[in-house]
C-alpha cells in the first residue's frame, strides 16, 4: 500500500532540496521565495551561504531566523551549506586569520643532474623552485636530500634511476645555508631535494584548511557548526536536518587528471613520512621512475593520504553531526575521473564519502545529455567524458549508499539544466540501477536566487522574481521526481556484478 500511496502522490514525501542563495535580501523577499518554493512542490531547501557577506554574524542570523520561521509555517526542512566560501574548507577565513599552522602543506621535489667524478662538488639550494633570480619560497623546509644513479647516460623517458642506489645525503647539507657538499662518484647521478611548501597548489584554495589534520577540521566545526547549534539547537533534527559540504578537496592542483608522478605538489602533513610504510629515501619515487619500483611507493602514499582524509575530515564532521542529531551530507568532485585522483578530488570516492550519511554526486550543465555518451566540449573542466557521466557517475553514489550502513540513501544531484533536460537526467539517474532501489533518490536542483534579476552568478535561477517562464511547470516536475524517488528509496539493488575500484592505483 505504501507504494500505491507513493504513485498516487498521497504520502507527502519530499526528496527535493533546491539551493536557496542568500545575499541579505529583505525578509519579505525571502518569505515570498519560500512560499514559491513550497508551492512548486519542493518542501525543503539547501541554504547557500556563499554570497552572504555576514555569514555567522548578526545579519546571517537575522536572515536565517526569517527562513526558519517560514519553513516551520510551511512544514519545510532545511539543509545548510557549511562554509562562507566555495568549496568547503575555507572555515569562514578563520584558519588563515587565527590558525595558519593548519593551512595546507605540500611535498615537492627539485632535481639536479650531475656527471661524476667530481670531488668536493658544492650545490646551493637557496631557491628551490624556478630560476635563481626568482623570489625564493619563504615557506619551504627541506625534508631530505637524496642521491641516486641514473640508469642511463642517454635521454630516456622519465629519466629513470636505479632505486637500489638511493642514498640519504641530507647530513652533507649545511641547514643554515642550504649548501650541499659531496663527492660525486663516476657516472651519471641525480640529486633530489624533497621539501615542504605551502606554494604550488590550487590558487583558489590556498587559504583552506589541511584536510589531513583533525585540528584544522575542528576550526571549521567551531566557526560554522557550533555557532549554528548555539543559535538553533532546538531545531536540530527537526526543521534543520543537516549540513552540506560542497566539493571539499585536496586542492593540490587545478586539474581532474592530477595523477601521482606528474609535476605537481602532493598533499602533506607534519610527520607523514613516518606513516607511509617505506624509508624516506624513496620519496623521490613519487615523481621519478625507477624500473617499476615507483609503483609500490605511489600506491602506499595514495592509500595513506586517502585514508587520512577520511579520518581527519569527513569522519570528524560526520561524527559531530550525528552526535547533534543531524545529517552530514554533500559531494566531492567526480568530473572525468577526478573521484579517483588528487587535485580537484579526494583521491578515493568511497573514502571521501565514508562517514557521510548520504552518498553524493554532482551533475551540471552539459554532462548527461541524451545521445551524447562520448567526450564532448562542455561547461566542466576539460569537457565532458560522456561514457563516465552516463554509465559510471551515478553508479558511484548507488554503490556507496548500498555498501555503507551509515547511508540513509543516495543524495541527489545539483543541476544547471533547463527544466526539460533536468527531468530527463533525473529519470536517467533514478533508473540507472538497473533495478528498484538502485537510483538517486534525493535531488538538489540549482537554484532559487532572490537577488534582483538578472543575476549572472552561477545561473540558471528558478522563478527569478517571476521572469522564468518555465516556473509554472515546476510543480509537474517536482511531483514526478518526488513520486519516483520515494518509490525507489526503500528498494535494494540485487547486484550481479562486482567491479574493482582502483583509486589507490591512480
């Protein structure tokens, strides 16, 4: 009978939580928008804090008081984005301002090739990146200096070295002047300087917390989570259902193809060299080829940092939310395989989502387009890998939801499409199972924006103060999505195929 009530649309379940952007609009406008959202068949909102200039200050609390009161009057539910800046990890600027020791650190490499024999060779390391006339990296701290023999004196792809000859020569460098003195044996050798730096990562997230450090995540909790709880603890688990993280990441590169072994800095934390399970002299193999032995080193590193990401970021936030009666949900960046890489990703989709209460994915404009299951130019970075978006993206969330007992169900999709395409994409993601219970069953459409129309910040915008001619059809879309998503939500997918997920090997 519950299925019949769902089909008839009489069970009242809501599965839609559209983003509701906040800029500090008059309360009459906010109340009008809440009424329009409810009338369109969506009985929840995900409050987007990014454009609000008084986040977790009085102006924010005044606006949230208004929205909360209206939500209670309309029997609506709230999710709240958990930072003032996109993506999650800025901690409302508190890390940079008050806890700079918790900003992100990276591991980097500088290579010097030398030809021996040379007695008493002297190499000066005052500048670890760039030409000698460029400004030195004031944040750089040398972790170790290593010597290895090249496998050939001729040009070879990757300039490989003999790993059996790797030697720690850090003690031969004067720490105050960074002057290295050594006798170079006969033959072709490489000197590797492995150092820590706060430079070289993604510029947009340079002032973000280090997700490998628990204390850094606790700054975000104190600044955002605890402040909301202090104001609205009586509504936690009632009108306020959860906090939403939007695309947290390592941010060590602005790239969906950020594979270990390329010329990029790597996520790091103090003392990590003691946790990797191999001698620190092998750290250069994170960048350098060594007759295949680099594979084990890179695997160990990737396995360690993705586990630490979960333990020190996702789990910390998830545990806090569950202890306070709300959900922790959100999504990372999965674009074109970034779910299994560093850079824009968390290195491992399932570990990045582990300890969230929902499994989340994101689809935006031009990714899932009927008939375009091939690589095509699109809004997303690097275009769109149609095979991945059509056949793999939604499967990630389905699998995480079914494998993780914490998950209440798969969390939805943020969409930047026209209404017609949005309905078709929703059908694809719900039905992609290929059987009941396999699909996405909560949706976060993008977006309701109460700012004066037009607002060119991240469109499209639904309703748009009455300027959107498609808005009159929104209830048809909402009723359809609510029925289908509710019908599938309690199902179980009888999987017949197991797939190996090789994120650590990326």
